[in-house]
């Protein structure tokens, strides 16, 4: 079976490709080939026990998508996207990449006749209600920004292409993934990674929200586990509702600062400063932080580790690469 990953040069795309190269399997099925697709040409993961084709192309271009999927494609992990603050700043680009791109990919899947499992990465941003909201498996998405609306629209495409039998889709609504290696990106939630990353590099990080602000987060390890688990789920157990809120972690900024102090000491804490950013606060302020994850747990998604383990995993997995990227 071929596995295709879109957005494969990005943060989670590289993690998922590396994980699958290590195991060589999705569930009980052997991976016999992998296609990595991104606007920027992706690099093959080290030590892959199967051939890897690296393609550069535009997800919103149907001809490019057609090259990424074939008759042998059993799994597509769809990660290519324009992230939240960028999608808010550039309305046309957000809809083109996040919705037209998803549709073009699903059309390529349909044309292939392979009926692949498509794992779509939706987001906490499909919901609103902010700090007071508690989201359960039946909560209706009411997005508070364009990125959330684009992801919610993508979820409906996954639903309908699955219902028609063109794909076998699963949507994972990912929390903010923290700590992101490398440099700050254009996600509105970028500060959540910055405050746990920059101080370990001896650099200053800015906090655009108060310490009491709560967020729903996940580690890269947990997000990767969930994406791989979603790729292997039995579609029959899901029924018509293909959207899943995974078991993320609810933390306040203060919780994050306490862990920063316990792992990095006072020197790390001193590198955090408050800086108001009304645009960022408006976007992330709409995102809920409290979720019930009963369905995800019943479907076997692994529970999240604690916050300190998340920070130590960043130091173990990604600090060296982050330093190298900035050298
Ligand atoms: N990281 C998070 O905190 C988080 C949270 C919720 C949802 N998500 C979703 O998960 C997915 C992966 O996130 P990530 O953090 O790895 O993002 P990322 O920005 O690191 O990677 C996205 C990749 O998509 C590629 N891309 C953008 N436009 C493209 C186009 N027109 N054609 C082809 N490729 C294009 C980019 O080059 C990039 O490599 C995204 O869909 C994102 O919306 C991420």
C-alpha cells in the first residue's frame, strides 16, 4: 500500500513521515511506497524501508494532486494548509489552499478509484466560545475566524466524499501543537510554543495573553500518534460522524510558566515578557480550551502525557534541530 502525505515538508508532515519510516506499517498493513507532497520539495525520511517519491506542487492545482495519489494509495494524511493568522490576513489564499486544495485532493482520490483512508487535520479553531466554553463530541462548530471556517468546510467535504464511498475519511480536530521546533510560524497560537522554546535557546519570548489564559494543546509526539492511529482506524466503527476531538491537554499559561521554571530555572523564566497583540488575542481568544474526549478515548486514541513530559520531549527530540536551524 502507498501512503501519501501532503504538507510533508511541514512540522507534522516530517514527524508523521519519520514515524511511518520507522514502523513500515499503518496498523497491520505494510507500507510498500510513500509519496511526500508539498509546495516546498520535501526530503525523504531517514532509513525508510520503502521507496519514497518527493513531489513539489500546489495542493489547489488538480493536476498536481493527481500526481500524488494512485490506484495503490491506501492512506492519505492531508496536512497541507495555510495556518491561522496567515489565513486571516489573506482571505483568498486561505480559502484557496485550505478549501479548494482539500477539494482538489479529494477529487484526485475519487479519480484514483482506490477509496483511500484520508486523515484530514482540522482544528480547535472550528469551535468558538473562548475561555468559558466546554466542547463535547456533539458540539456544533461555529468558527470565529476564516481558518476555522475553512477547516469546518473541509470537514463537510470529508463527510460527503466518505458517505458517497469515494474515500474513507477521518477528521482529527487537532489542539495547538506545542512545542513546535524551529522558528515562530504564522499561527496565531505561535506564542504557546515560543514561551517553551525560546528560553531554552537563551532568547526572549513574548506573551500576548494573560497568565490565566487557558489553551488546549498537544505534544508533537501525541499528535503524531493520533494521526497514525487515525490512519489505521476501522471506518465501520465510526459510522457517519467522522470528526474526532482527540484527548488533548488543557493548561493555563501559568501552568506552562511553572513547568518552564521547573525545567529551565529562573534564567529561563526571566526571558518571558508581556506584549499586547490585539490581533493574536482576538483569534486565540475565541478558541475553547476545555474538551470532553469520550469518543476519542473509546476509539483507542492514547491519553496525553503531562506538561513536564511534553517539555522534556521537546528537549530530547527537537532542541538540537532547532539550534541547528538557527545557527
Ligand atoms: N501545528 C498545529 O498546532 C496545528 C493545530 C491544529 C491543526 N493543524 C493542522 O495540521 C496540519 C499540519 O500543521 P503543521 O503545523 O505541520 O503546519 P506547517 O505550516 O508546518 O505545514 C504545512 C505545510 O503545508 C504546505 N503548503 C502550504 N500551502 C501549500 C500549497 N498550496 N500546496 C502544497 N503545500 C502547501 C507548506 O509548505 C507546509 O510545509 C495543517 O493542516 C494545520 O492546519 C496544526
